[in-house]
C-alpha cells in the first residue's frame, strides 16, 4: 500500500458508521445466506478496528500499510467464521483474528533467520499459548505468565522469545527497571479510541464470566493477577493473602489459566480447533 493509497484509505475509513449489536446480528444472518453487500458492510464498519490494531505493530519489519492489509485479511476471516448465536460481540471475536494476522505476517517476514529446531518448536508453542492468554486477559502475557502456562522454565521462555532479534515479542520488558513493555513504545496512551475502549470493557466482562467456571482458589488467584479488584498482584502478595506458598500459587495460576482458556471457547468464541489451525 503506497503512501497516497494509505491516505485515501484512512479518509475512507471514517466514512463508515460503527454498528450496533443488533445491526451486527442482522448482518451476520444475511451473510449466512450469502449476502455479499452485508459482508462488505460488516467489513467496512470494522476497518477502524483494523487500523487501531495494526498501529500497535508499527516499528517491526512491516510498514503500516502492509500491516493494515494483513489485518483486513484477518477481519475478512472473522466475518466468514463469526457465529452470532453465541451472543458475543463481533469486535471481540474479530480482534483476535486481526492480531493473529498481523503477528503471523511479522513472523513470516522474520523467518529468513534460521534457529535450532527445538527453539522453533518452543516458539510455536509459546505463540499459541500467548494468543490464548491474550484472548483471556486482554493484554499480551508476560514471560512469567507464559512460563506458568506452558510449564517451561522462565529461562527457556526468554531464550526462545529472544532467539530471533528481528521478531522481538511486544511484551519484552524495557526501561531501567523493566516496568515498561516494548508494545508501549508503539502506541499513544493519550489517543483514546472509542472502538478499543468499548472492546476492552467487553473483554473484561467476558473474562469475568469465564472465571465463574473455575474452582474458587484458581478464580481468586486469577482475579488478583488480572487486577479485577484494583492493581495486579504479584505471586508473593497473593500467597500471603491466601496463606499459600509462592510455588503453590504459581501451580494454581497455571491450572487456572488452562481452565480459563477452555472456558473462553464458549464465551469469547475462539475454539481450540481455531487456535490450533492458526498456529
């Protein structure tokens, strides 16, 4: 996408109104019957979401125009696979597919550098689990969360994610105290996006709903880790509150994350088969 075509595209995006939940369902029903105009409207009305997500991945190996094109491919797939009967918002479902498309494009661009087979296998596993956790939590998981969810040593997680410098994970710690994340450098926290704000609110609601299917101890630990009651809590603080060792909290967190991913198949709409298919 050239600079001129990107400018024209950005101008065109603002011409399409956002959809209400009822309009999404109505269009989805028409799309099932093969209505091409309904599909086109569903796509056009969600192009703001594509732009918002694509901008987060600027600074990697692909220009914004290419990222937007990849995001539109993900959006198109989301439109084709969306099941309105499950009751979740289309934007929540589409966000996962758009991000997955952008991440895969960046990964493919960086794959010219060879890495050992066992490291590549770990990276594939981590990428799959990372997408599951991101769908559940609403943000890219930390290396510690990935280690807990996969059962890998933290050192092995860090080595696998850092094996290819050109495809650095957006959740890599940056700053003198490691408090920031690389992804923070590619977005403007002051630029409020109505689409993104609404999606974030709904995402937290879906996670809360899925948490209700977990055992009490696992649910409470994840609520504290996600910061549903305020600030996100470290393992040590949770252990003190619940009277558990740090290692036991980590074990319960790992079990809870696995259960949560399964629960979210029916709440967010991303199935295990779709996750496996996208790996």
